[in-house]
């Protein structure tokens, strides 16, 4: 079982305890891109 598979299993088992960094890692490795809408914004698209 790879690290990504373990992380996915962790999210599936307890979705209320997911950290932003964990979800970000899953999405980036799945082919998504991340960007911020403006300078100084704390939100991501």
C-alpha cells in the first residue's frame, strides 16, 4: 500500500479530521492544480 493509498484510506475512515495539507496532497497528486485568486488571499481555487 502506497503512502497516497494510506492517506486516502485515512480520509475515508474519518472525513471530519482531514487537514488541508492532506487534502491538498491528494488533489495535487491526482492531477489538480492550485492557485490563489489574488495577492494576499488565504483562499485557494
